């Protein structure tokens, strides 16, 4: 996948809203590979909705979303499965980890599906993010900040053309935020992928190619 | 352990699945047992008389003292036969043809011992005799004639003659191997034939030869083609039909009443087995319902996990598989145990059957097994489809 285009995309709940000030909603926006985007938003402006629409999880919008010119509203189940395994990665704001599994198992359940990363690489990331000692702890027993880092590692365990990270550092200190930024950009660069970061305030300090106000 | 299974087995309710398991086991066992019991009992009825179906009746005119005095014929006239044929309960009617020539049969048991008796032949149309066509027929000029004997003859010999003279009892098998010398005489001719016993009938109290042979022999030895029939063989669609009894009474006809009772018994047995199997089927359907409810509840409880698996790239097929395998596994286990249970119960009643009916040949269980497997396949396919569609409903979450 080379580009993602939002063509007058607008959440249905915003249809009635007059004077909508947005650089994304109801505009034509193009996300390209190998570029860094920051989508800044206030609460309730539909940041997570945007991620859900692009990930094919929700369809309550008007307008169109195109992957390389193809309208995603028409994608079949099998196409979405393939896209979620090979083209798009998403770090959900609510993380969507499995509390019954350990940190490592949460990463493994994805990596076994894609076979993307080596065990060694994953362990290195755990170390770099300072959670190596929590590797075999149940997710349910970890703090949200620790869970965010596990979710990031899981998001990196697949091939992708674009990676969406929805408020990835909301519960992290500056040092860990910086490391997250480094890992994210390094892996995206290695894969030649586009990165879209969303934020409602605190955001990773990176050299963004474009900043959009939602 | 497979991580997906580790996740999805959460919330599996052992009591619910045990409930399904035992309910289905009971249902499946009843169905299999009913089917097998029916097959086994059918074999008894068939072994009793393989040449005549239970739905055949043999009808003759009542012979009273008046008949003897007035000399009124006991033979059926053509209009009488036609009238019978037009009755609603009748499928088809066949005429008994009697021999119009002399028959003498000699049984040679061993050197020195032989029976010799005057007798008679009768025949019915071939379609009423259920013997392979190779065995049942006559080539003109041949000196071999297939014969069906009444089982009474064998009983008479075994329990009367052999008993009193300390001679060995004969089974049907041995007797079938013994050749019968038959002398036919008429119109100044006398020929010797060899009778080949193809079987014994408890329903036909007569010595039966193929129709073809009878027609030829009547013409050859007696110069006549038709002899007015005194007995009719009738195929009815339901032997328990009350109209049969009233028709027979109205016309002063008789039938082999106890056989009518026997066919009533088979009919009743068939109904009872059908009811029992119906109950088994209902239990199975209910247990299937329990299973589906359990699985739905399980999917519902684990819907977040399932959704997250779908969102990190697992396909609905892959996510459905653990539950599908679980239900298929349970179904297979149920079938296996039900088969074992069925065989165990069957062994008990087979012993009884064998002591009552020495000639009883154990029928195969293939049909029952096949039915069990078919049921398993159908139920499993329904399970698989239901689970997949439930997972798909999570995939297509309503916004």
C-alpha cells in the first residue's frame, strides 16, 4: 500500500455540526509512505474514530477512505485480514491487550501470526523500554504505562506500510517517550512505512513532515 | 500451549458442557440402539420366512359342513378374484395353482432309510416368492425342480419322527443339501425328477414349485392349463387394516389369522421403535440446543477477546476454529461412547435372541454406524456454521 486518502470523510455524528474547523474531517487528506504525520486533536474531535475507520473497525462515517485508490468500504473480510497482518499496524489508545496473558505472550500471539520479529529482537525492545523484568508478568498486573510499551512492541511485530499510534505516550515519562519515538521511527524507516501519531496534548518529539489539526 | 486456545478457553463452563455431553450421549445411544434393535428384530422376522413378506396374506374360502354336503366349490371364480383385486387395501393378487397330476416324493436320508409319500405341488406367481431368480425357475427339459417346503414338515420330522426313533435332528442347512426324488405321473406317463430344496416357509402350508414348472407340468401330465385356484395370495399395504377383516368376514373367506397377528406385531414393533427413536432424536436435538447455547454464551463472554484477536490480524476462520474443534471433539466422543453403549446393550439382548431363535443370524451394525456417522457429520456441520456466523457477527459489529 502506497497511500491512504481521506476523501471528505466525516463521522456521522459530526454531520449536523456547523462551522466544523478541521484539517482532516470533510477535507481531502493524503497519508504517504515514509513520512511522519502528527494529528493533533482536542478531546471528542474523533481521533480514535479516525483510527477505527482506517482500520475497518467502524463504518459510521460519510465520504470515502481510499487505500491506493480502492474504497475500503467494499473490502471483504479476507482483504481486511490480510491488511491487518501485512499492511497496517495500529497501537490502540485502549491498547487491546489480553489481561490473562503475560507481556511476552501478548507480543507472541501477534508475532506467531506474522513471524515478523525474532525472539531476540523482541527481548531487546523489552530491555530498551525498561520492562524486561516484567516480560513474564500478567498484563493485568502491570501499570498502564508498562502496558503501553508492551502494546507498542506488539504493534511493531508485523510488516506494515503505515503504522497508526493513538496517544502512545500518554502515561510515559520523557525518557520512555523518547525511546518509544526512536523505536517507532527506526522500525518504520527499516520498513519504509508511514507513521501517523495522534495526540491530545503530550506528543512524541519527532521531526514531523506534516502536522494536522483534527 | 496454543496462546489463542489459552485465551479462548476462558469462561468455558464445565457443567454446561457436561450437561450437553450426557444429554447428547443419552439421545445418541437411544437413536443408535433403536435403529440396531429394529435391524436385529427385522432379521428375526425375515429369518422366519425369507420367501414371503409380512404384508402377504393367504386367503381361502371357509370350508364348513354345508360346503361338503352341497358340494359347493371352494375354488375362487374370476369375478371374486377381480372384486378382491379392486379393494383399496389390496396391492396385488396372485393365484395358487395346484397340480393336476400325481406326485410322489422320496426322501433318502442314508442308505436304507427313506421316506416316501404321495403329495401335491402348488405354485404362486414368481413375484410373490422372494428367492433369487437363479434359484427359482425351471428350464423345460431339466430334471431338477426347486422346491420350498413348509417348515412344519421339518418340525414334524425333528420333533416327531426323529425324536421317537432316536435319529439325528436335521437343520434347514443340512436338509437343503439333501436331494429329493420326485416321481410325476399322469396321462400314462411317469418321470423321475430331482427336487432341490431352496428353503422352508412357515407361512405357506404347501409345497411350492416355480409357476413355470407348474404350468408346463399341468399341461404335460394332465393336459390342462388352468386349475381353478382354491387359495389366493394377496399383498396388502397395511396388514392391520380393519377393512381386511371385515371384507373377509363378509365374503366368508379365511386367512392365516395368526400371521395377520404376526404382521400386526411387526407393525406395532415398528411404531414402538419409531417412537423410541423419536424420543432419542428429541433428546439429541435438545442437547444440540444446549451446546449451541453454551457456545453462544461462551462467545458472548469472550467477545472482547475475540474482537481483539480479529483486530490484531486473526481471521474469523482461525478464531472460530478452537470452538469448532471443541464441539466436533465432543460430538465424536459422544458418538464413540454411544456406539460402545449400544454394542453393550445389544450383546445382552442378542444372547436372548439366540436362545429363542437358534437359526438367528446376527445382522451387521454397518447401517447403524453409518447413521451415527451421518448424524455426527450433520450436527458438526451445523455447529461449525453456527460458531462461524457468531464470530462473524463480532467481526461485523453493529455500530
